[in-house]
C-alpha cells in the first residue's frame, strides 16, 4: 500500500517548488486583474467579411468601419490601443442575390477574453448582392491638345482594342467602354506612342487582367 501512495504522490512531489511558484504567480496575476477598475471605451475597427460566393458582387454603398463600445478591466482596454485590436468579421457564405442585413454582435465580434461588447454603431449593416457579370467593351481613347501646335490627328490606334470588365450585373450591362487616361498631343508633330492606364467610370466595375494600353497617333498639319 505504501508503494501505491508513493506512486500517486510522485507527480505532486516532483518539481514541487516550481509548481508552487507557478500557482502563486497565477494567484497574483488574478488578484491584480480582479482589482483593476472596470472602464468603458469606444474604438473604431475595420469591417471585414469572408466566404463571399464567387458568383456574387456587392452592389451597395460599402460600410468600411464600425464603432464598438467596449467594457472591461482598465488594463485590457488599454491594450486595445496598443496593438491588440478587436475585429468584426461577417460570414457571407449564405449570401444570395438580393438584400441582406447583418447584425453586429457577439457572434461576429472578436475581443480579448476579459473585454465585453456593450454595443456596435451601427448595430446592423445592409448589403445588396447581385450576380457577377463579365463583358467585353471597346477601349475609348481620350485626346487633349489637338490643334494647339497647328497639327491635328490623322490616324490613331489603341492596343488592346477591347478589354473585359467585371462587376454587378446591372452595372456591367450599362457600361459601354473603358477609357484611357488623357493623351496630350499638343507637342506631337509626327508619330508618337503613349503607354496609358485604363479605367471604367463606374467605381463598382473593374478591368479583368492588365489595365494598361498603348496608344499610337500620327499627326498632320492643319
């Protein structure tokens, strides 16, 4: 029987003083935290989302930040401003075309263990989802300065002539062209080549692939 008790006590006796020190340290830390005053604060965090289906696009005014009112021990709240940031992450895995409102609460707000969420401002965010659409549109060159030096455009070409745009279906259907940055020909008297960027006027649309184009222009005397 004495051997049994020795084997049972061995894990407790082994490194006994180190274990006792660890317990004492934990008790001291707990006492310090428990004695901290509880405070409240506001902090602004980025609104993030995940798992948006590949065939959907957001077609509503984006909400980029949320204000959180938090409550907790003063030390924990101070750490919010020292790099330990809370976060708001919406799971859009079940999103479908149409309107959807997400409530911001404990289910999608990540906080330090000792910090509590009092409220979020706004407490709800609204999204409009629409099917993704792809479309080829022509590239339209924008010129400036023609005729200022006595020359006018005799011939111009752009490469590529068309690009693919992507975005919410209704917006893609309304788009007619991709535009180049303005090409200034006020000092061109012969032939010249310009490397320019492309853009679409609707900010909800984007160009798939490269957004650069080459414009070649030949001038003639007026």
